[in-house]
C-alpha cells in the first residue's frame, strides 16, 4: 500500500509479463479514466511501450541503462494511440 496515497501496489506481474500488464491497462484504465503508474525494469520498458501502442521513435529504444530519472506520461487519444510526454527533473 502506498502510504501517501492509500492506493494498493500491484506487484503480481513478473519482469517478462509486460504484455499481460499492458493488456490489463488497455482493457481497464481507459474505461475508468484512472491514472496508472508503472515502475519497470528499464530493459523492458521499450517492449512495454510498444504493447501499450506507443509509436516507435517517440520513446528511447533501447533504454539507456544509466537513466533512472525519466518518466514517460502516456495520454491516450480517441484513436487508441498515446501521446507521450517526457517528464524530467525537477519533478
């Protein structure tokens, strides 16, 4: 449970299960208009983004293994393709 928000943390997805996570997000998050925060092993972030329908070239691929402070915000449009905004420090 996140102490500051009271939102439970879902940690049931293993490192290589990004496809299943993406399918869950695509099936539910847009219907509820909820925010979803994902923290993932950065070697798999590009593959996760592809399954989330992000356009190639709009995110780092491969992900630089030295980058730990980049947040990508996906905002889904009516066509189901997300716009991506980089959130950089200071947050």
